[in-house]
């Protein structure tokens, strides 16, 4: 299923393509850094890393404007970075500092940035879908013109909220894109054992909405599919369901021995299907990118990351009085 | 023989008050009085003297008013009318007592009573004698003026306070032997009647029982009114020739003087009437009947009150003793409390005191603080032209207990009760300082003294 | 350069992990991401993964050992690289242990102080208790009208009305002044009012108001500082060392003459005036040389024979005394001793003595000669073991070889610690000291 | 003053607000032509049209999440849950999303949504349609909970609830819908968190909620005849709770009875009782704090049993007598 779209006839300038690569590298580096910090005991609680799913995060956000909204999941660092949230603030949030996106009170699963349209990650599986539907209702009622893209995982597709949201959106023709990052496992539950159908996208038909299954690790494929869905939504033709196959290299969370899958399978996705590596080779083959430029990007990412860690570590913890602020408006 | 629960012998302020209270307590009571009801006080003492002292006050007031722009022709006095008013006052009070005794269903025996040791009393009225008996006997026979053994005295027509009111005309000159309370009061009466008065006092100052400052002020006042005062003098002999009396007096330094006057008034103290109890061999203290705190004599069921038991010989003391005795008739309930007994002298200015005097405080070694405040600084005194006098408050150092108060000046015999109240209710100087006195009033001097004593004086 | 392999923190609440098995032997090559060891935490079994490709140079813990999170467990590096000397490097920053954060939670929740122990077991409503407490009423005196005899407010109100204690202002002042709770004094005044007399009669006030002898208030100073230090040391010495004091009469005539002759000489040398004190000190130092068993100290279970003779000299200072020490007094001449004694004495009185000038004394002299004191029982200045008390020098009639003569006599009192010095050696020392003072020329030998 | 019913007062509050604020709209099941299960929205779809009176599928999970999402992005939705008992399906969106978003997002988001919840028993709807579970909601920081007891309060409180930028759970007692009361036509608001003393008194304080206020007033009238003066305090909002007014009243009377319809065990009345016990009003108590709540049973269908399941007027009178030690 790797019908790679020729880069040349896509409408992206080399800078745009390099930015997309850069964004993916930034996400990976962010997650790698978190992993190290976590092992050094600097991060409280747990985290769900999206290493390996950079293409779906960046790809899905490329067609979105700043006004367009996304709802994210508990594995949402990539989504936030892709939608444009400052990594320094995210890092500070992960270290529980007052300079974090949520003043250190939200944590990994609740990073949100309403100014750039990120309606927030969510600790409840599939909870983003009804919220996204509502956001789309606002856009429609006040014809603000923005669309809403709801990220969710294969596991979420079996929640009631998924089915009721798709139905409600379809009935009210709401401008929403239901984007499923199918990484084959809901925590330890392989999607094959949890659903009785071949593709999650097939469920679109149940609510009379168009849907398609794509290779989530080919960024341009993701961009292209998302553009189609965004266009439908903008034209008031209602919601679309996209299922993108991808793979998370890390465990579900920080205490996951990944017993439910084989090392061979992991190696295969890491070596043959690394979304960054695939795109890098493609850009080099199309000599849009040189090896040397790639190293520069890598260095730039590393600098940003060091800066983010330093900013986070030097920030102050939230004062005790913030324990009870912002509960009520 | 008529049996009573209580027989009271003596109808003075001690006796008749005791009888009234006993009757009120449901006792069948008899009262024996040889002379007039009311005793010395009503008939020959307090009441007549204060009545005449009022005349003196008026006379002095008129004279003072001359330089206030209030003019009168010169004064003339009618002793007859003055004494008539005195008799009216006495009569009114006496009938009052009779009425009370009747209302109290108390049998009054108007004769001389002799008390026997079997609780019987024989009363001789005219030539009849009656036998009565009482479960309890109260002796209230009082006292009479003392007559000192001056040679030549009994060949002279001298007066005592009992007889002084028999004079028919105002004497030209008079010698009052004794500068005590009674002496100075009569000096005040006669000097106001323009009699030439001379006081002969054995001791070194007049009214010796009272505060020294008080006797200084009174002495100055009497002299100002023309009274001659000879202290530390003793009357060695008296003789009379054609109704002129001549006294030979010698000072403690041996200086001899001779005084020739129209009248002589003896005011050297009193002695108890004990003839009625001659049959009882009661325990005595000196010439007076001895009693315990409950006013019981040494003989069971026999009580004694008033001048006959000595101590402070004042009407209100006698009455207080009478009431206390009645309380204790059926068993010792109430001890006699002499702590708060005011003493008054009705001269002009008056003298009044309650509690301990400075001399007494010093003698008992009590740590005290004192403040003297002159009437001259008081608005009311100035307005009334009565600036002569002072108030003196003595307080205990530690708790500010009011130990004694002395006041000299107009109306102080009325004002002293305010200080008595503080002693009786055990108020302290703090309360006295805080209590608001009316303005303008002489009482304000007390507030000033009190505030000064706690270091917060206002006008001092 | 070798890279550390640490015990990773693999869970929010993970504190330590047990190494179950090494999956790679030392010397084997490891790819990045390969599992190196299996680790057991309180919840699950995990693998430690190689973060870089390299050779497993050294493992620090064998299987089954428990290792704290972040501890280094092994080294990866290039073939044959040496890793000695790296073992005890502490790895990475200390992480704030979880328990630390919980503390802040405790601070936030307001801690309820332990409820006061309810002494009385009386059943009553809070309102009743409050009113009773305000009026210092013992609830035991009230019968409650609520079910089970529970006292309610109205019961207290009625009780208050019944026996409100009336008292005169004066009596109240006296009672308050003496801290008397007049609630339970029977008042003799009208309907139970308490008057001054009642207080007197309840004889809780002993002294009569009339005669008040106020004792002059004594001067009081705090018992601390130098006074306390001296006190402690004195009692320490007195109560641990069994003191025995020997006294001896010394004929000081010759010493007196010696002092008179040497005084101008020494004064010319250093301006200080020789006094008897220095002569005695020199003689004592001299005697101590010959009696090492006096110049001793007891330290726990050892008796220390002091090598040098450092003689302390007790000097009186405001509310106390200090003991400057003349070091090696036996080796100093009289001039030097005089200079030291005089200068140290002044320093002592000005409170400028340095600590080291008061240390390492081996024997002390306490001189009360300026007072009318002959013999006394000085207390040993521990850790020393003996002390010499010097009395006054006084002309006395004395038999000198059979004839009566007037001599300058002085009493010496030697206290010694009988734990380590016996009577005989002490007496011997005192005797030599006496003979030296009586024949001061011996000092020159 | 004109008299309208509790339900009319609520509708008037919604309509008057929707006329003035375009962002306000109402969504719920059968609220269009049908007018809502209890007629609360009858006539509104004709006035405001289907865009602002949005009839939803029977899908509490989606419609509650949708309302929260819309609120987060600029709308001020009113969500009618047909029976308060159906809130269980929508609870995740209320408790995990609406209540927490502002806090989790560091104060950036706000969720101005009103969830209307017809509650309470007495209408014979049996166990699954008669519950009073308001206590659950008071346990979630971030939510406000309102319980009006009469028409006047209902209108004022609904206005305040819609204007409030926080999620507000608006419990309406079904039996009160038809009860008339004086309600001014003009616009007015009753601030959330302000209790109301419905009747002054000096011997006993009754803190009552929703329909129990009416029963308490009936009991108070009766007790007045026996010389017992009862003060009736209506908190009107459970969160935020006006503790000051309650405590002042308790200090005055020194006796307190908390009356509520919900099951007595763990009802919100227990919170009010412990708040009083912990306060300095404790020292003024002259009798133990008493509570009167529903029997610990599902609401029975049979009308007599149904009445016995919740406190009635004479239960209140009896309890007050006991409190007065009579």
C-alpha cells in the first residue's frame, strides 16, 4: 500500500517539504528527550510517547489553518507540536512548571493551546470526538468557517462516544474530520482481536459518511487525504472518517513491557517504515534535500530541544496558591 | 403582774427604737420611761440644740448678707419665741413617737423603773407601783450631764445642757466649761445672740476627739465671731455674788485668771444613769455596763444599749444598738458593727467625720495616703459664700479602701453620709473617683480628693 | 568513552529494581535498543535496553541484587576500554523522591489539633458548656433537664440566677489580688454578699492589712555565664575527686628576706615587683619537679604523668575566678615568673585572657594571703590532681630550737585527689615545699 | 403582581435571555414541537426556530459532549436532560470534561453551559425517573449546583445560571412545575450562592431545599400555634453554599434541622450538617444537629409508599417538637 505520490507535482515548495520533515524530527526529538528525562526521574507520573507516529500528526495538521481546531488524545505531544504549540511551554508543562502550557496543572495528557486551535489532549478515550462535534456545531451556527479534526486511536473506535459523535455529525452535517491513528494496538489489545471488521474506516458507511484507509507513515499521503476531507467539511458537506495505519515504537506508557507484540514486528516498523526516514530518503532522491542539510536540521532540532529543557528546568514550580485557582471562571 | 416577752427600760432613741422593732418582730413589748419619750436627745439634747443652732445660722447669714447688698435694720431677738419654736419641734416629735408606740401595741409605763434580777421590773407612777416581767430585758437608761467637783460649784447657780433651756433671757456673758462637741455648739448659739462667750477647755484643743485640722478651722471661726477660747485651763474655784458668777481658772503653766460672767454652762461630758440597775450586779467597764458583741450584759437575757454602755454616745449609735439587741433576743445572730458610725458637730461651719481619724491610723500603724481639698476651690462654696472648710480623705495604700473621711464646712453633716455609704458598702477610692458628683455641689470636693489620690486629679 | 548503563525509572512509583538476569555477557557486542538485562520492579518485569551500540565492558551488580533507580549497573564502551575508577561516580542529578511531594499536601490540609481531653464526663450541650465556662461554673453542680440528665443552656441560666455571687468592690480587689476564687466563700453581708471580713476570716490572707511589713526586694542576678561554668566545674571536681587536705605551718622568714633583696633587682630588670606569690610559685614548681606523682592527671582509665610543670594561678575576677597558667614554671627564673604572673594577672582582671593561656595547667595555687585566712580546703582544678592553698603571712611567737622567737609564719593547705595520690607522697611533697620555702637558697641548685 | 407557574418562570427566563443573547441556544430530546417532556420549551421552537431549539437524537453521551464542546468555543448552550436520572450516561462529559477543562488548561478555557435536570419524586414515575442525586454533583469541583424552590427564585436563578461562565447543573423539582408564585415580568437575577430566609423565627432553624422548603413553611405555620417559632432558610444553590446565612441563623436559634428529599445517607444535607458542626456556631448549639432525609430505598411506584419514602410536613413537625425537648 505504498503508492508514494510524486513529490514534484504536489503543490508543496521545497521549504514547505523541509518544514514538514523538520516538524517530524522535532516531534521525535521531543519524545526522545522526554524518555531520557523520565528515566532520570525528572518527570512525574507517566507519559504516552508517539515516536513512530510523526507522519499522521504533522500530515493531518498541514491542511489546517490556525482557526481550524483539533481535539487530541492521551498520546498527543505530536499533535500539539504539529498544530504549533511552543515546545518550550510543552516541556515546562511535562516538568510541572508554572511556565507550562497549563501552568503545570494539566500534565502530559491535558496539553491544550486554544490560541492555535488545539482544544486539548484528553485522558478519556474517544472523549475528544463529541467535544469536536460541538466545536464544529459552533462553527456552523455562527458560520465561522473553521473545521475541526478529531484525532483518535483504534481503541477509541469501540467507545459509544465514537459512534454517537459520527451519527450526530452526520445528521447535523457538521464540518468535522474524524482522523483515526490506527497503531494496531489499544494499550495491549490488538485491533484485530477488538474489532470484527477489516478496517475501522468501514464504519463510516454505518453513518453515511465517506471514509478511507491510508498509509499513516507516508506524510504526503496523509496530507493529501486530509486535504480532501477538509475541503468537504469547508463546503458544508459534513464529516469524513480517515483511518491511517501507523505504529508506536514505545510502549503504551512508561511501564509497558510490550509483551503483546514481537520484537521482529517492532524492528520491521522501525527499520523499514520509519516515517521520517522514508520522507528523508524521498526528498534526497528528489534532491530537494541534501544529507548535509539533513544534519543541519538535526542540529537545529537538538538546539531547540536543549533550549526547551533548560527553559523548563529553570522555570519555577507553580505557587501553592494556584492549587485552587482557575477552578471556576 | 403583767408578763411581756420584752421589757425595755428607757424611752430614748435606743429604747423606743428597740421597743418598736421588738413589737414588729411579734414580741409582746413594754416600754418604761421615767421622763418624756425621746430621752435626752429629743428633749434636752440634739433636737433643741439643732433648732437653736438654726437660728444662729440664720442670724449669721443675715449679717453676712449685709455686704452682699441685702440690707436690714439691726436685729432684735426674742428668746421666748425662739424657745417656743424649740418646744413646738419637740412636742411634734414626741407625739410622733407616742403614736408609733400605740400603733405597735406597746404598753408604755411613764414612771421610774427598777430592774430586779428575776426579770421583774417595778415601775413607780405617782404613788402607784406596778410589777411587770419580761422574758428579755433591754436596759436603755441613757446618761446625764457630768458635774465636775469644782469647789464652790454647788453654791452657784450653774447650768448644764439639761437646764440651759430654762433661761428666760439672753445672758450678757457666759462661760462654757468644756470645749467638746456640746461646748462649741452652745458657744456658737450664744455668740450669735451677741452674748460674750468664753470657753474654758482643759485639753490643748477644742473638739479633741475630732481631726486636728478641723479643730483649727473651728477655733479660727469661733474667735472671728468673738468667742474667747482658753485651752489648757482648769477651773479651780467658782463663786457667785448678786447673780454674777466669778471663776478662778489656772492654766497648765500655772497662769491664773478670773472671769466674771452672768451664766456658767458645764459641758464636760456625761455619766451613765445606773440607778435603775443598782440591784443587778452586772459586770461593768468603768462606769458603763459591759456588753459583748451581741449587746448581752453579763446576765443572761439582760441586754443593754445606748449611752449606758458608753462608747460613742450618739443617738444614731443608740438606735443601731437597740435594733441589733432585738435581733439577738432569741440567740446571737448579729454582731454590733461600729465600723461606719458618722459623727457630726452642727456649728457653723459644721464638722462631720466617719471611719478612722488620722491620729487613729497613725496609732494603729496603718499605711495610708491622705488628700485635703479646700472648699475655697469649690464653685458651690464660692457661690454660697461658704468657702470656709475642707474635705480630707484617707485611703489604704494597697487596695484604696476608704479608711476615714473628715469634712468641715456648710452642710457637711448631710454630705458625710455619702462617705459613710462608701465605707459601709466597701467601695474603694477608684469607684469614689469615678462616681459623678452633681455640679455645682460641695460634694465635688470628695471627687477631687479621690482623683488626686489615684493620681488623676482634675482641678488639683 | 565508556557510557553508563543505569537502573532506569520505569514507573511513577518505582524506587528500586532487582536484577533478575544479565541477557548479555561481559565482552559481548550490544546493538542500540537491545535488552541487556531483565529487571523486576514491585509491579512488573522489564528490560534494560542499550542506549548505544557497544561492548558490555563491566557489570557492577550480579543477579538478584537490588539496585536503586538511577544507580549505574554496567558500562558499555569500545573493545578493551578500561573502566576502573569509574565505579563510585554518582550518576545524574538526584530526583526529588515522591515522598517529598506528599509533604506539601500535608501542609496544605489544615492539621486538626488533638481535641482537648474531655475530663468531665457530664452530658451537656455546647451552648451550656460555653455559658458555664464563661462564668467559671462547675457543671457538676447543675442538674440537666434534657433527656438522660443532659444539661442545656436554660439550666445554666437558672443556676446563675440563683446563686449569683455578690461581692463588694473592695473585697473583690483583695480576692483578685490574692487569686482567691471567691465563688465558694460564704458572704456574711446582706443576702450572702461577700465583704472584706469574709476574706480575712477565710484566712486565705495571712498578713493583716494593718501591719504590712514589706520585705526589701532581694537583688537577683541570673545564674549563668562564667558563674555557671565555674559552678559546674567546682561541683564536678568536688563530687568526683575524693579531696583530702593536708596543712602545714611554714616559717617564711628567709623567703621574706629573699623577696626583699630580690625585689629591687628584678624591678630594675623588667619593672615588675616580685611578690611572695611568685616565690611560692617558684618553690612549688621546684618541688613538683622532684615529685612527679603529684604532677599527674586522671584521664578515664589512665593516669598521665605530666612531662612539664605548668602552674596555674587562681585570679579573682568580677563574679568569678580564672586560672592563667605559667608554662614550665620549673624552668623559669624568678624574674620571668614575676613578669608572667603580673602581666597574666592584669589580662585576667581585664577579661582579656586567651583560652590557651588558661590551658594545660598541671598544678594550681590559690592564694588568699591578702585576707585574714590561714588554712582552707581548696577544690582541685581538674583535670589536675592537687591544689595548693596559700594563707596569710603573720608574725607569730614560735619555738626555734628551744627558744621563743617571733617568725613570719604561713599556713599551706594541699588538697589532693586520693584516687590517684596517697597521703604519703602528698605529705612528702608538702614537706619538701615547706623546706624549700624555709631555705629558699635551695632553689638555686 | 402577576402569578405564573414554576415552569413558566423558567421558560420566561430562557426566552428573555435568548432574545438578548444570540450565543444562547437550547438542545435536548423532544424540545421542539413536543415542547419538552414537562412543557418547559413549549412555543420556543416556533419563536426561535430549529437552529436555536435543537432537537437531538436520544444520545446523552454525544449531546452532552457536544454542548461542552460548543460552550468551549463560544456558544452558551442550555442542555435539557429529560429526566435527571439520565445524567449517568452524560456524566463523563460533565465531570471529566466540563468541570475540569478550565483548571487543566491553566485557566485558558471556560465552559458556560447550563444542564437542566427535572428531578424529585411524587409524580408516580417510579424508581428510575424520580431520583434526587444532586449530592453526587456537589462532590465535583468546577460544577455549580442550583435547586430553586419557587417560581420567583427559579426565574432569577436561571438567568444567573445562563450568564455564569461555569457549567451549572439546574435541578428543577417536577412537583413544583405547576405551582404558581408571584414573578415580576421584568428582567432580574438572583446571584448564585445567596441563601434566602423564607420565614423569620427564633427557636429553631430549618435548612430545607427544593420542595422541602414548601413543606417546612407548612410545618412552621403549624408549630407557630404551639408557640414554637421556626426560621426557614432556603440555600437556593448547593454549590456555592451560603454558609454565612445558615450559621447566623443557627447561632440565633441554637437548634437546627436540615430537611431534604434525597436519600438521607450521604445526602447533601449531611454536608450542611457537618459544615455547621465544624463551624464556631457549634458553641451556640443547644441540641444536636438533626437531619430529615429520604428513606434508604428506591422510590416505590405505589403513591402511599411513595409519600412514605420522603419527609412529609408532619415528620418535620414531630422532629421540631423533639428538638424543642417537648
